[in-house]
C-alpha cells in the first residue's frame, strides 16, 4: 500500500504515451489505458521482464512481450517447466517426488527431480499427454509474495521440499520471495510466467540425464528431464529436425570419419591434428594472415611460457590462476600462458612509441593453454590448448571510433568469406565494478556505439555486462542449423596500459597512455574449425576442402599412366588431389570419394585418355560429363580463387 497521498499514483510510459494509474495496478492495465492491443505474454518494465499481473509500484517505461520474441519464448518455456513438474506430480504422486529447480536454457528448459521411478524415453509420451491436459485446463498462474524466509518456509510445511528449503535459506534477506500456483501445484519461483497454462503452444520432452544438486558431485544425484517449447508445431518440428541433423553433423563424429583430428587419453582435451585436418587448419591460417597483412597489421609471436611476475602484474595471478598451468625453470615459477595480451604488451614496451606510429596494430596467432575441468571438455568446442586469433591495437582516444569501424569491417568480411552472413551483435556497457574515469568510459562506449551506428549495424545492448577494464562488442555467427556461436569480440581496455605503464610520445612531446583495443575475429582456430565442420556437415567449399579432386581410373592397370598424368597436372596447378589406384570397382571408388566429401571426381577411361579429357562428377552425385582436363583445371582454380561457397561446375 502507498505510504502517502503523493505515492498513490504511478506514471507509466507505454509506446511514448504516459498513463497515470493507481499504485499497485497490474502491468496489463497500463497497456489497456494506453490503447495498446495485442495477445501479450508478459511485460517489460524498465528492461526487466515481469508478469502481466505484476503490480506496478513505481514510475516506469513499459513494453509488451509478445509471441515471436526471445523474451516471450523464455516466459513460455519457464511456464512449461512448471507444467512438466505438475504432470510428473500427477502421474507419480506428489508425495513420491521432490522438486529441485526448473530453469530456462538456450534451447528449452529442464526440471530436476528426486524420485524413485527411473525415467526412460518410453515415459516421455505419457508425461507429454498429461502436460497437454494441463494446458487444455487453462489453469491460471497466481503469484504470491511472502514477507520473509519464515513465512516462505511455512508455505512448504508438511511437504518433501528440502531442496526448496535450502534455496530459501540461502537467499539474501533483501530478496523478494515468491511462489506460483496453478491448480493444485505450487512452486517456489521468481517468475515471470504466463497468465495461464492455455497460452503454451508446442512442447516436447527431449531427454533424461543425471544431475548433481547444485552441480556438486558430493550432493544428491537427481534426474533431469530436458524439454523444449515453441510458439508453433512447425517451429518445434524444425527444431527436432535440426537436432537430428546436428547429430549427423557432430564435428567429433565427422572428425573421425573424415580423418581430420583425434583426441587421446594420453592428453585429454588436447587435439591431435591429422594431415587432412592440418590442410584445413593451414588454409584458414593462410587466409587470416593475408587478410591481416592487407589491413596493415604487424604479426608477432610471443613465448608460451612466461615468468610468474608477469601474471601478477597483469592480474591473471589473482583472478585466473585456477585455470592456468605452471612449471619451474631455474627454481623460478613460470606460467604457460592462458592469454596473449601480457606478452603483447612486452613487445609494445620494447621500444619508445610515438604517436606517429599510431594506429599500431599487432596481431598474433598465439597458442594458449587453459586448465578446463574434464566435465566441460567438448571436442574442438572446449579444449585445453588452442590458438587465439588475437590482435591488439594501440591508438589515441581520437582514433578509437575509426579503428573500431575498421575491425568491424574486417570481421564481417571474413565471416562472409566463410559463409556466415547472419550475425548477432551485442554491446556490453560499464559494470558496477570498473576501473577508469567516467570520461574514459564515455569515450569508449561512445566510440563503440558510434562505430555500430556508422555502419548501420543492428545491435542489442547488455547493460552492465562489460568487463571491469572496459566495454565491448561481441559477435555471434548463425550456422546452417540456425544456431548462434560466439566468435568475434572487440574490447576497449583501460587496465592493461595502466598496469604495464604503457606510454607513447604525443605530438606535444608529452608522455601519454595509449588506448588499447583487444580483438579476436574467429575466437580460436580450433573452435571455429569445429563450427565450420558442423555448418557444412563436412562438405567444405572447394577452397577449404582438404582434398579437392580425386582421379578415378576405370581400370587401375590400363589407365594408371594417364591417371597419374592428370594428377600431376592438378598438383602443378596448386590443387589438392589424389588418384585411387586401388583394385576396388569404379563404383566403390566413387562412393568412397563421396563419403569423404571430396568436391570433384574425375573418371578416366580409354575414351578420356584418347581425347585428353576427364569425365567430371560432383560429390552431390551430379554427373557433369566430359570436358578437357585443362578446362576443368581452370574452372576449379577460379572456384578456389573466388572462394566460392558452392560447387560452381555444372553441365555444359
């Protein structure tokens, strides 16, 4: 209740219109009073998603959360988690199950249960059927806030709820504690939720797994049901299809099948690159180096092992030590570098720098090592040794915006060349705990924002999510299965120049601190290559393919000599090629080349030898017929030169 007459009203801004309501009015009323219509799922008050029925206690800006948005999907999935828990309680008896947590995750949601019944996939249809009944009942979700921990614990009196009790006891005393009820089911939850279960559309239980309570292997082992929900059956079907396709494209599976890389118990988390994998790896690196040379970067290389003192100075010793490897040399402690930045600063400080050298762009393909826990290792996506495509740019504050624009242009150009045209961009601003003056932060954030707007880049703002040392822009690429991968980043750093007392001689002869930009485009070669494998399903564009052409003689005896001459011509032209002189039948040779996803196969028989030609087949089983060997070479070379993302050779 309001404390005074002046607090009896709240002013709410909706779509530019200000409406005045009694304090405590539900958010949905503000939309009605402002004349904003729609099938709303929730509301967003000053950027925070809330229930439609949440009382408005202070002035705010309010936006509707609707179908088709990420916020709306998260709210629906959160409510779906409660519906799944309610279905489990109905089917197996509320007295027989203890509920843990049920959060939203990237691709859906899960709920953790302590129950004697062992869930198996055969249980999923039964649970889904009960969920559909709950949705059909269109149960209203009611939020109840309690006065404190004692009252919250009283709500759970008589229930099997030790996990919920623990959560309540661990909450800060200032935390608002709330419960949500739908029908006979009540759950401890912050929300937000839909107004009723009937607003849930399409859902599916995906899998079951074990999960330790609070991720602690010393605590209870629970059963976790993973599920997902979407706004339509069509979206759900597409998601399930992409999930199945993702299994086929799993880079770990394709890495074995295509003989690209392997992992071994003798070095868990450290990839072993095979010859074919190294071809792709080196192709990416060669491309990267050419792009950076053209963009006026100086390439450097710093040691993998550096003295402990450097890591104290950089701050890694205090903030990152548990993720680092150490060794001793001459009775002194050294660290295997987890990042390239400190070594790069030593290169900068090796000489007195002048403003005339700026912008000074130093790039490094630096091998770094990080101690990752064994449970999070995941093929090339999470390894203990990887090569970062780092660069550090040193400039004056006046140059900052222009340099950020140049980095963004390079990022988008490189992504396009690899086949990624859909990119999400996020701007993370100053957190509560930060270093640097207000003026420094204002200039850095203004430069990042100005660069984005200068190139008309759509972006989302993540308030307060910047690093303590400066704001940043993150880039996420979308692959062929519509999954987003965090790759590139541009970060402004105030800390490193201060910690390492970096200076330059300004135009007036004074010593000043440079502005430092950290940036990575691919993130790491290993992870990016893993993304490429799954994006293309191992069927790389010709310019990236480890083997671009396979020569297949009709008879390994009669056409062996001509096959070798064709191969020699391909190799001299700079193409990656081989000849199959095995005793297998021609059909088996072609199938093997297709299984290896080689872009082109050249079948040569007596007729081709007589006419100095080749019969061309593509890996997608398209038969292109005969063409002159020289003409084929020129056309494929053009495909490689232009870095075409598709096979360009077609029937004449």
